[in-house]
C-alpha cells in the first residue's frame, strides 16, 4: 500500500474524512475507491458511499479476497447507517469468516458487531446477546471496545436494565476518549442522554407523570399490575401477557385500567373500544364476548367483573394498577418512535424492525406523511422516510412489539 493510501486510511481511522479526501479524491484505483466510500459515509453521503464501495469491490481482483471482504463489511455498515436492514446477512458472515481466516481479527469483530447491531434494531435481543457473549473486547483497539460497550448498553436498555446500561456507557466513554474520535464520543454521549430522558408516561389514579428508564425497571420489578401501552403487554409479579395482536382487547383493558379502581360504563367501553354508540343489544353482546376473551387472556394477573353500570378491573396480584404509555401518543406510535431517531429509514427496514408487513407500514407512512409528520427522500427502492427527532423523549427504548392492527 502506497504512502498516500496509508495516510488517508489513518485520517479515516481518527474520523477526519476531509483530510482523507484531500489525498485520494482524484484517484480511481480500488484502494482509493474504498477509502473514498468510507469518507463519504463518515460525511453522511450514504448513497454516494454505497456506490463507491460497490465500485471498489469490483475493482479488487478475484485473488484479493481480503480486500473484497473488507468492502463487503463496509457496505454492510453503510446499509446499517441508512437503516437498510434487508442487506444480505450471509454475505456479511462470509466476509467475517474470510477476515478471520486471514488473521484480520479486528475487522472480523467489526463485522460481528454490525450483525449484532442489526439484530438489535429488529428487536431480536436474544440472538444479539448470544453473539455478543462470544466476543472478548479486551484485545481490541479502543474504538472497537467502545462499540462493544455501546451494543451492550443498547441491549441492556431494551431489557430495562438501566444500571447495567449506565455502567456499559461509562466504559464506552473511556474507550471513546482513548480512541480520540470525536464522532464516537458524541455517539456515546447521545446514548448516555437516553438514560436521563423520559421514556414513558405513567398514568395512575387520574394523574400522569413522565418516567425514566430506571423508574420503568423498578416498576416492572414490583408487584404493581402494569398495563404497558408501549409494548401492548400486561405485567405483574414477574409475569407478562402480550396483547400485541389483540388490539380491541388491549383497548378495553387500558380503558378499565385508567379508570381503576372505579368501573366504566358499557356506553363508554363500546364508544371507545368499538367506536360506536350504544344502539342495540348486539353492541352489548359483542362487548360481553370481547370481555370474556379478555378475562381468558389475563389469566392469573387480573379479572374483569361486572358492575351495575358496566365493568371494573380487579388485580389478582398487588394492590395497584398503572398504565404505561408513550410520552406523546400518536396514532402510529411504534412507527413514529423509530422514525423519531432522526435517521432515514426504508419502508422494508421499518417493517423488519416492527415485525409487521410492509404494506401495513406503507399505509401508516402515507397517513403520517399526509399529516406532515414524516417526509420522504428519493424514489422507488431508494425512497427513505424520516422525521425530526421528538425533543425531550427517548421514544424507542420500550419498543419491541409489532404494530397492532386497527
């Protein structure tokens, strides 16, 4: 490798893409194309970066397997930054194996971290954690150790382990400082802010207040019956019951929980859950059927009892009932929460992250776009959706459930 390429690579390693481009901007050989692609990615020009990395991969000869593998890893990283979660996972794993076989353990580990970060985005926490356990960050350079701790913190946050996440972020901050990469330190700082940012709204006894992740963790570890409107679950005494695919049942449960310990009239339940006025006996019959299904779902956690004017929720565990809701509720709150991270997403990436169909996501995106809440860039397969970050709220930390159907 010539001295110019070496100098450009060093500039990129410390997060200085402009210095790298000063050296290689006019070169079209394979190593220069690869470094230009990385530089454009660091500058946020992801489409241009992807094009350059593909050109570099083709420019390297068939015998240059190590360089081609590194290009595959770089392409995967660009795709992840662009929230294109449909990139070929098998190709990345093949590149990782090649790098490992050639003794490039740092880039092989980097490939593994990319795979873990993708799993984290799509909510496959068990798989992400399993891959992470196999990696020992001790021999890695500081930048990669920071990446390890960031992933560890991300998993801990989504598992509602606030203290574990904070400890990992402290280690990540130290590693990022040792690496001397400003962008990496900023990423660690942004992640740390999430722990001191409201993640949900607690509704209890007719009052509401914002809560942090540590408070949510403490709540879930208590004996309180929690109606989780962020994940569409019922939690209590270490048990959880998902109602993510039973939108009507969860709506009824939330209405009853918000009124607890008082009951709710049949008229209000029908109007809010079925969006209909009480007109005839068929509405009452449907309400009885749905509440019967809800009783069966709640099992050992709670029961729904009839009262002279309607129904009431009675917890079987603990003495309190609370509702955990989004800080700012939207019609398509889970989708909006993902978009509110400030990154541009493809509709296919959103569908993967939410565990739902792409058509469902597209309809929701069209609805949000009509209301001026999201914007799109590009056309066809290159179209990306984005929205300004929701100020003051960490909206994605409680997001692991799919979009409920209307």
